[in-house]
C-alpha cells in the first residue's frame, strides 16, 4: 500500500466519524489534556481578555479597534492552550505482515489504516500526532496525517517494542497482534505507565488466527523464527487452540487493567470503522 | 477390434497393485502454511493425532491416471471392418491415364494403408501398373518397411499412358509366396486384357480387395472434334453414370479460356456431344480443348493444324506462256507461302479436295457449271478471293460482292484528270483494321463498283477518294471478296507491297478451316508433352521423335501424348483416339470390394487416452496442490501446444525476408542461403538491417509480418491449399509483396504458372521496364538478371492507390536466390550464366532495389522526373 493510497482510504474512513463527540468530551475534561484552554493568557487562538498596554508591548500587539473606543491603548490577549500529543504504534513486525487469504488485507495494513484515520480525527481536533517508533517531534497541522502515512509506509519490519518512549503525559495507541509472550507486554506496559502515559491496546488478528481453519495434515511455520510444527490432524487441535487464544487475551486484558489502560480486539475481516469507533470513544474518555 | 502397436508395454500394468499399496501407506505430503500465531500452538500436545492416509477417491483417481498412461503409450487403435488378414501388404496401384482422375483420393487411400501397415509393423510392397516416365521398366517397390513405402507412394504419379497389367502380373512371380498377405488393388475401374490375369495372379497371394471407383467418377474422354460449317462439334465418351453435364473448355495457345461448351449427358449414355457455334476467327485461335474437372491426359485434346488447316487454291487456267514476274498467280502464291498450303489447278481440280480459300485471278467468263460449283462451295463456307483485271471488267458475273461498272477506271493516264491514287487508312470495322498502309502504295487502275446503299458496308478497303479497293460480302456460310485491282503489278503496286500478304493472311484467318490429316514427312521431335494430370509440361528426356509416316503410335514413356515437331510442322498426338475404348472393370471373382469413400482408418485411441490422463493430472494437481498450481500446469501444457504462436511473435520482432517452403530441400536451402546473403549485402550497403530470413508455410504461418515473400516454384509443387490461398490473398491485399520465381529464365508455360498460383488474386501484369521504380529505388538498373538473364519480369500493371501504387506481385524466372546465395564465406554457390560475376553484381543490386522497394514503397517514383527537372534548371 502506498502512502497516498493509505491516506485516501483513511480520509474516507475518518470522514464518516463525527469529531464533535471528542471535542465535547474534551471540553468537559480539560484537565486531561488536548487542545484545552488553561484559563489564563498565553499563546492560543481564543480571545481571553483586553488589558491596557504597558511599555514594552510591541505596537503590533495593540488592538486598535478596542483602543479607539477609549483613551487608552488596549492589547488583546488570547487564552493559553496546549495540545495533547498522541503517539501511535502500528506494529511493523513480520507476523503483522501476513494474511490468511487474498481477500483480506494484512494486519499491518489494517493497523496503518487505523493509525492514519485516527490521525485525521485528531488533527481535526487540533491535536498533535506522532509515531511511537518515529524519532523527532510529533506532527501537527493539516499535513500531519500525510506525514504520518509516509512514516508508516516507510516503517521497517522490527520485532520488538520501540525503544525510545514518548514524553510524559502523552497518550499512546498500540496497534499490534500482541502474539508475543504476555510477560514481555506486561514489562513494557509497566514501563510506559510509569512514565505517566495513558494508553490503549488494540489487538488486530486475522480470522485464521482466531479460528485455526486448517484441516488434515499441515505444516505450519512461524514468521518470527519460532520454527515450524507439523500437525498431523489439524482440525483436532482447533478447540485447544481457541482456548489458548482466549487465555492469552485474558492475560492482556489483565495487564491493561493493571496500568489503567484499555484493551480491545479487532479482526481484519470486520470493517475498520468499527475499530476506529472503539478507539475513538476509548480516547475520548 | 482393438489393437495395440506395442502390446508389451501393457505389462507395466502389473505394477499397479504395488502402486495401490504404496499410495495406501504413504500419507499425503503435508500442505504448508505460514502461521503467525504458532507460539500459541507450540504449547499444545499433539497426542492422538495419527497420520491420515490418502483418501480412497484420490488413490482411485491416480490409479486411473496411471492406467490411462500405460494403455495410451501402448498405442491402442480401434480397427473398423471386422476381421482382416494380418500379414505383409501387397498394394497394386493403377497409375495409367485413367487414374489421373481422383488421383489425390487414390494416393490418400494408399498412404492410409501404409500408415496402417506401419502401425501393424508389416512390410509393404507397391506395384504400379504403368511404365514410369523415366523410361525404366515396370518394377515392384518392395517388400520394404512402411517408411520406405511411404516415400515410394509419394513419388508415384499418374502417367499419361495406359498401364500394362499383364506385365505387372508377370512381375509378381518375383514375389515369394509366404504368409498370407493383405492384397489390395487400387484400380482405375477400367478393364483391359491384363485385368483378369492380374486379378487371378493376385488371388494366389491372399484374399483380394479391390477398390473400384463408382460409375460417376470414372474418367471421361474427349475425342477429336469435327468441324461443321458454323462451328465445331465436340464429342465426349464416358463409361456410364447418371444424367448431368460436362463442360469443355476451349483454350488458346497461351492457355487462356476462349469458350465453354456445355455437353449434356443422358442417364447411362456413353457418348455425348455438343456443337460450339463460334466465328471462324475464334475457332482458328483454339489450340486445346479440356474437359473441366477431369484431371487426366485423355481429357485434353491438343489441336494442331490438321484440325483446322487453311489450304489455299490458286486457280490456274493452264496457260503455258507464263512470265514469272508478270504472272497473276505468282504474287498470291508467294504471299501465302509458309503460312498455308497452296495448290494450283483448275476450278474443278481444286474443288475435288477441301479448300479454305480460293484465289481467282482475273478470269474471263466462267462456264455455268463451274460457276454453280463455285457458288455451292462458297455457300458451304469457302472464301473466294477474286482479282479484277481487263477480263473481269469486260464481263462481270454474279459471283461478286458488288455490282461492277463495266469499264475500268484509269488514273494518271493521258485522258485522266487524277494522279495514281493512294490507299486510305483501313476502316475500323474492316477485316484489315489495323494494317498499316505503305506510303508508296499507289493504284493506277481499278474497276469501280456501282454505287448503292450497301456499298459502304461491303467496302473493306478504299482509295483516298473513297472508291472501293476491296469489297466483301457473305454468301451462304462463305464469303465473296473482290480486290478491285489486279493480282499482278499491272494496275497497282499492291501485289509488290507488304500489305498484300498481310491482307491475304487476314482473309485466311477469317476463312473456315478444313480438317485434313497431316502426313508425316519427316521425324518430329517431342516439343511439349502432357502429364498424367492433363497439363502441358516440358518434354522428358527419354521421349523419342515421332517417326515419319502415319504409322500407329503406342502411347508410352517413349511416345507420350503432346505436341511433336516445331512451329513449321507441328503435330498433336492425343491420347483419347489412341485408346481402344475399354469397358468398365467388374469385380473379379472371389474378391472383396473396398469402398473408397468409407474411411478405412483405424481410430487412434492413444492420443485420447494420454490427453485424458493429462486432464486427470490437472484435476489431481488442482485438488492436492491448489488451483494456482493446476493453473500453472495448464498454462505450461497450453504453451507447449502454442509454441507456434511464439514463433510468429519472434518473427515479428525483427524485419526479415521470407520464402515459401516448397518441400524440395535443395530449392528451400537455396532460397534460405540466397535471402540470407541478400540480407547481409543490404546491411553492408544500405541502412536496412534485416534479421535471418524465415521459411514460411502459407497455410500455417502469419505472413503479415514479412515485407517481402520470395516464392520459388519447384517442379514438385502443385497448387496451394485453399487455406494457403486465402492467407496469401490476404497478405497481398494488405500491402504484402510476393516475388514468384519460376527459376528457369521464364520458359515455364503459363499453364503451369497458372496451375501453381491457382486461387491467388494476381492483378493484370505488365512488363517491368527501366522506368519502373524497381529500376531506381536504390541503384539505377536496366535489367533484372538472376542466375539466368533475359527472362522478363512482370509487375502489377497499375498498383493499388491504397498501397501507394506499389505492386503486390512480381513474376519472373531468373532464379534470383541462386545468384544471391553464398556459403557465408562469400563464395557464391552457383555460377551465373551467361554474364559471370558482373551479372551477379547486377543481380545483387536488383535484390537490394527490390527490398528497398518493398520497404519504402514508391517514393522513388519521383526519380522519373529528375531529367525534366534538371533540364528546367538548366534553362
């Protein structure tokens, strides 16, 4: 998927979601960040107050219309706002770049799509977005989703969690299949939570990974050097497998709850809109 | 009945049970998948997961597949027709004249039988019944392997003479009696003395099967035509058959059709005739009659002078005192000499034998009985040419085209006002139209006609003042012609001029010919002969001259039917009159009738079985390996079959010349080497870089990718198939160029050319001169020699405007490829005659001009105007 392709698909996905919801929630929860007025003068766009000019104020800062009404010169002050930064991680590991059937997209493609769509929504709300595994400052402004898409497409397949963290108090969104051992995930989550980040885990799986649809004699090969495994009679293992997957998910949910994050799941054969709505509401809280 | 070509291969079927066991105990190979969530699986135990064996239906599918392969490889064939003797083959093939009709069918049947023998691994002996054209004796071909027999069968052609079955029966003595043989006689359906002997002899070798053509497909014979006063009566013979009709085609010397004569047949009738009603001029041009659709020697009637000769009678009044240069008859006799037979005599003497034209010089009054005889002869079709003179002026009679004034008219004399008169140009509707008048021709005396309304119509030539010089009028079937001046130079110098013999020849051409046998005075060598298909071909080396005299001729390799002698004395020997008309052959006692129309072919099941096995293999792959692998396999299979398309694509990638593969390996190799050498010369001398030439089969290959196709004619080539014709026509219509080379300096008879190029749209052609674009497209050329020089080159008379007036067809015979061909080291392969290396260089230049012309079209036609432009600039 090219960056342009990704962007156009994400745009159409994001266009369907009202960003009013998030804005309304955000106004109610100013403390938790976002493009939030700090109720004191500072850099921002919204009007805060007029004050008389003092020596040292630049001439350009004077509001001439207001000053004309009286004998004093007034300076227009705006409310100080800060933007919340959201950092997204679309897991680029080889296992994410897999699909069980030609009709589906790979898990990584789906993760990228969700990341950019989220980027659009956040950008519309004036927030800054960035990639967890992308060094440098977060993107802001109209071009942010585009740059996000480019960065995503250029991501190299890496099997580990990104090393450099985000700044404290930012939000992180982790889009992965989370098929690594639960302990690894727990360790990393604790580290991030300790740094003051709030976060969201979304497990994206292929339907074949949920259902193990193979029959007869099959040899399965892992994508991240797990080796391979011969199943003489694949269908007889299906029940056990589904249980193992359930157990893994329970472990993940537990980890998320422990650090105060949220954990949701998503399948690549389901519409991306559903996952986006999930993410969106989760972030608005 | 099912037979196998290699039955021992069936033993491989014994391995099938082993295969069954093997398939049962070996589990199918695991299918492989990538699976990211493998870590979750790793912890699970795999107890109670025994290997699954291949499902039963898969085993059955595979066993069927292998069975089909084994049986298919053993070469099964379904043989129709129940029991057959299984033994060596003895095939007697009638290849006398009567076999020419339907020869292709006969040969196909023969090849079919050889294929069957090949399948059964039997030897084949072929016995033709007609003496071969090379003068050798009749011989058995074989017993030999089927492959050798196929070669012999393909070389077998119908001959233009009857077969000798008695002689063939004798040859069978040499054949050992061993096992029972399959004895087949592909007969021509006609009986003769030797037929019974041959049949009896054949039956000693085994059960005889005879192929007898149906009554309708027996040959028809064209007998010698007879002349009637108004035309010609053609006579046909046949051997029974239903009602219908045949068409006799009259052709001229060049093989152009002049007329078609429809001959109706009544049911069961053995003879048919029809009368062609045609004018004498047309009749005199007929050189050959052919029955359409009958391809054998007895369906062609070659005509020579004896069919339609034009003897001229010169009426001699018997006067003794003749002074040569003043004689009435001297000039007339000299005029017809070498052109027609001239006889002297009195009217009575002359009329005793058939005459075409009688010259009657100035003669006094004719006795009544002679006049009546003459009138009757003219009414029956004779042409009487009279000359004026003092005697006629005195007492004109009624055997004249016009009424005469009783006095002669003198010009240039002391009493005359007028000077000797010249002759006016010939009127367009006169028999003399187009003859040029010598400027010094004058007439000083003539006899005038009484003017009347019909005089203008009867005037064939007139003087400058409009008075008649020659008048002519029909009488009965014949003509009365009067030349209004003397037959000797007394009144005019007409008799001394070149116009005089020309006029007499024109009159002779109009006269009705007389059938008269020609007497052989000297031995005549063979000039052209008829082949077994009824076409004229160059004479064979073993043919002997026709002996003098009228002895009986036995047609055979020594005396094939055809034209003997040269242009001065030519005699046609036709086959049909020399045959004692045979009867139809009835089935010999105890013999089986082989139906030629019903296919005797074995049905080859092997290919079907193997095809079926491949389909099963595809199904297996689809089930076991996924659709994609099956699709790949199907694609590979299909691409094997479509290798030809790949060739066409390869041909299209580079510009290259092409030649038509004739099947004659020497000719094809020469074409290839010639075009390759020409391509190299082009690369060296011009900017045209061509790839290696390609040999094409017009039936199969895509021709559109070649700018120029060279077509050498080989003697073994017959006409093209309909598909090939359609392909070539399509190629020519869409701007392709075809160079047809008869490789013999242009002496191939037009007939043969027409036969080979049958079905190809060849536009009207014209000679290529040095004003043609071909002569200046690269080099400036004046002639176009190849290995031979002097043969004419023909191109389309008016090119098609849609193709920029570029000719589509070039026809010549200079054997160009042989002049171009070299052995890659640059050494020429063939000597060129007569010009040596200079001529070869011109030949190469012609080749370069030709290719440049084919590639660039006619833009060099502007070169024609260069002299004019230069001249204008000069002023």
